[in-house]
């Protein structure tokens, strides 16, 4: 914890607590410094026909200046640490691409001509139109890309309205920035040696601002509703980036509590750091594999530093989104090659694109009508089989990438044996085509696995096992489909429970089928990354875990404290339960005794 607050503490009655989204896991005590964000009122007015070309030129000039600004910012990244610099370069590259996007640039010019409105209003209307496609997206990563669209629009508007970015150089040492929102570009200008942390009213856990905060180890809480109506510059403030809590005017009891919490965190971090090179082995010498779920090459360094033994789930759909064209074979191959080589011989499990539903590439958006229920519609392997040319390009890139390290192919949302057979046929055809194209290529078809994430797949796991080399249980979707609960719907999200007896039974059925057929099986849903569930999964027989790399040290610590026998007995007792509350009590009691 950074203790930067030196002012006198207010009386206990003045303390106020707010909850938001903790995005960094860091804690600080500092002094509030409110910064104004946004552009104020964007002017909107009608322009005469003869002034339309002038407004169009204004937009073109503003875009050009925004591009120059991005070029200058990329040069400045050389002064940042490697991780932060890489994150900002990726962000700036994405923004630069958006500034040349035909949909955005042509859209602004067209709106000016057709609606006869000024440049600022046209920019705002274009951003709003593009953003509409993101508003229904449930995936947190993809919905966070909406902020990128808005940031690019704001960058153009700042040039049109001649509004400078917020300067942080004159802000007092130990300040905690409090604002409506903070763009990633603004975040990159923060000096962590001077600024203690930040809090915003808007933003989510997968936004670029959140990613930047984590890479800079800055305490940060986003999405704190209505905070600006209660806070004043100069107030003492606690920012708990782990719990997502903000405390104004902390009293002495609170300050002592956070002092103890910080010291406990320091001790835990020292213990976890020592686990990096140690295996995940239970007290009775049962070996457990710990792998990472990643999306992009930027995650490799963190995964390796956390002690990941491989990539248990590489999500490839992010290659296809936030762009107007589909990635070609060479682009996909180069991205996969970078990740495989970066893992230095450790295995990489590549999941074929889980697209469709609410994650459809722009290039396919007009081809398929919106589904009444996207999660039950044309998505994942169903879309792959229907869009075979698109699928063939990805599979060809994957097959070429086998030359650079050990990989596996994982198929999402499998629900029938026939789907697997169809995919295997396509893979064989692509292998033959590649060998004809370049006889010198040495291509081996990698192991092929099925994701068990719908109840139907779990119930026919024995049949599926005859067609695949391994299983990966996706507990997030398995829970959703089993309980008919969308955890993105706040009205029913509280009912989403992976400890529901029906979910546990489906996991058990899958594990038993894998054992009978001598096929490895991993768990790659969120429960794999929660230390609370480690005894249950070990007791059920899971020996391969895959999770967000940040979770690996804590789960490994829990596994190393377990003994397989007692965990197995407790798991069997849990499977006998029909009451989900009783399941939770049995699991939590077991954890307390560790």
C-alpha cells in the first residue's frame, strides 16, 4: 500500500464508502485531486450546402492531426517500462487503424453531406452509430472495445474544438485522481512515482484503462457511480483496487485496518513469488498442471512470470474483431507463431474461433440476421462449419504454426459427434492441401479436443471421447446453459452458481468418461482460477487447471496445502448433496480447516 496521506484524519461520522470495480489489486491512501474530463457540450448546427466541403475539410484536417498526435505518443512510449510501453503501443496502433477506417472516415464525410451538419456533430453521430453495435455485447472484453471507439472520436473532437488533454505534471505528489472517465492515453501520461492512484465513475475491468492500471501497478477503481457528487479535492481517500472500494475521509479505525491489510498483502506476495518455480504438488505428491488462459501475445510475459506450464486456452476470436476486414492466413500464422515461440517449448492449446451470436466480425455482420437468442444461435463450431472458407484459413494457419512448438486444437461449443467428424475431415483436407502447396513442409496433425460447455456434450462424453484426444471443461458456459442463467443479466446474475448440484454432476460425468477412455481433461472456466474451488476439483480428479495467469500463484498455493485423500472424500460428500447451499457450506468448511 502506498501511504501518501499526511493530512489530519476526519471524524468517524464523516467517513463515506463507495463500491466500484477493482482493476489493479493495489491499495493506496492519498489525497483527492479532481480532474475535469470530457469535452463539454459538443456544438451541433445546420450548415448551408456551399459550406459542406469546408466542414468535410475540417474533419480531414482533424483526423490528420490526431494521427500525428498518435505518432508522437508512440515515440514517448520509449520512456515507459517495457510492459506499459507494449500495452500503449498496442492501443495506439488500434486507434491509428480506426482513424483510417473506411466506416469511420467515410461515415463522417457522408453524414456532413447528407444531414448538412457541422463537423463536430458528424463525428459524434458517426461514433454513436458505430457504438450501437457494441451496446448489446455481453462479453466484457468486447464491450470494453466500445470505449476505444469513443476515445478515437474524442481525439478527433479535441482537434476540432482545440481542447487539450489533461496535464498531470502540476498535480501535487501523492494525489489520487478522481474523474468521470480517464482515457488510456491520459493514463499513460501518469507518473506512478507521483500519482498515488485513480478512481473513475465510468469504465470496466477489461477496458484499456484497466489494463494500463494493472501494468503500471497503479491502485485503481472504476465504475464508482455518482462519486463526483460527494467528493472534493483535498479530501483523504483510500483506494482499494482489490475489493473495488473507495473510502472518503477514512477514520483512524479504517486507516489501521488498511495498514494491517497492506502488510498482510506484502507477506502474501513474497510467499507467492517464491512459488513461481515450484510445482503444483499436493502434500501426498499428486502432480497438477497449471496453465494460463490468454488472448494476445502481450499476456505471455505475465503467464511465464506466474509460473504457467503452458497455455491451456488461447482465445483466437480476438484476431477477428474490432476490424473491418477478416485476418488472412499469413496474419493469423504470424500471430500464432509469436505466441508459440514465446512460450519456449511449452504446450499451447489453440481454441478455434468462438465467434457468432454477440461476437460477430464486422465483415460477417451483414450476412447473418441478429439472433433472437445469440447464445443459442449460430456461433462457435457451428459457425466454423457453416463458414468453411473462413475456418479453412484459420486451420491452415494453425497447421503451419505446428512447426514452432507443441500445440493442440480445441473446438468450442461441441454438442455432437458429427461436428467433430466434420472438423477432422476439414483438417485432413487442409493438411493435404498444404503438403501439395509446399512438399517440403513437415506437418503433423495436432491433438484435437472438445470443449465441454453444453449439457448435451457432457451427457455424451463417452461417445465424444472416441473422436477426440482430450477434453476441456468450460465451466462458465456449462453453468449458464445448465441453469438457463445469463450472468450478464443483473436480474438473474445472483442465481449463477457453479456449485449447483446439476453442474457438478455434469462435471463428474465428463471426468468419469475421460477416465474410462484414458483421455486427459482440463478445467478452464473461472472456477479453475479460484482457490476456493481447488479442493473440490482435486477431489473430483481434475489434474489439469487453466486460468487467467494472475490467478496461478494463489491456486498453486492452495493446491500445495491439500492432501488428495481428504479432498476426495469431501468431493464425494458434496456430490451426494441436492441442496446448493449445503454444497457451499461443505466446501467452505473444508477450506477453513486447511
